[in-house]
C-alpha cells in the first residue's frame, strides 16, 4: 500500500477494466446498435437545409446518444462482478477505494471515442462536415461527461446489488426522458413551455447544444461554455457519489 498512490491505483483499475474491451471490441459495436438505427431511420426524414446538410444538427445529437446508451449501462458489468464475487476480491485488495470507481469511470472514455469515430465516419459520405478543432474539443467535453455518467451508473449498481431488476428499471426509466428532453432527435424549442422548462433543467441538454456548436465550428460560444460547465458538474457529482458508495461497500 505504501508503494502506491491514488494515481497508480487508478491506472491499475483502468487497465484492468480496459483489457476486456480491447479483447472484445464487438461489445463497443453492440452499444451502437440503437444510435445507428436511429441514424438510419431518422436521417432520411430530416428536412432539406439551404446551404448545408441537416446532418450538421442531427449527428452531434446521435454522438451524445451513443455515449448515453453505452455509458449508462456500464454499471451492469459491476453488478455481474458483485454477483460472481469478483468485486469482493477487489475490495480486499490493497487498492484504494476511490481508485476502484475513478478507474472504472475513466475507462468509459475509450468506448466513447471509438463510437464517435464510427458514427462520424458513417455520416461523412452523406454530407456531414465536422469542424476538426471543434470536434476535438467536443470530444473532450463529452469525455468529462462520460466519466460522471459512468460513475453514476456504477453507483446505481452498488445500490441495487441485491436486485438486478432495480438497476435496469431505474436506468431505463431515466434514459429515454433524459434523451428526449435534451432534444437529440427533435428540437424542443417548438414544444410547450412546460416541456422547454424541463429541458433547461436537464444537464444533458447543455452537452448536446455544446456538441452541435463545436462540431459546426462555434468554439467560443455560450453553448460551449454551458456544455463544459454541465459536464464538469455531472463528473464531479458522479465521482463524489460513486467514491462514497465504494467506500461504504
């Protein structure tokens, strides 16, 4: 224990969690099935936009959707380890408890990057033109958000370790309202006032708006700042709650 630090313990957990993903890349592809279906079914219905493509608005939302679907369900992996006793062996190791949640959460960045590359590559032939610098900054903001969302997913797994149905019930109950209120598929601006008010309370809304602005080259904008603040708040909250839950475990 004296020869390690929180950083080295976090790297150890990160490497442990990443190895199965690298050995089985199809797990990443599987998490993209729904976003790719949405892309294939909704894209032909998008209205024609003068001077550009409607994909400039639609694709960044799909990128965030891919992150949301994949990262919010990662707690199921921890739930499986709890049920098989693997997590219990990790708890009796000399690894620091915060590293167990931080390392797991940081791993979520890698699948997110892979999913984004696939989605963007699939839409470029159809007219999508991402701004390179803006897209890279957008991925950085999305990576921060993924860390927080992953930590919250793992926290939910710890809370529902005796009831697997509870994990999936809560995850599915929250997933689609958050997605729809963020305006990923349809703009919320034309909806009733109560719907727009709920949308502004959704932290995912600001992340989606930031991704749309950045992928279109609006690097310095209010949308970018709002998305960055929202991602940082979700990451800080997720890691705080997740670390406390892991210590109690």
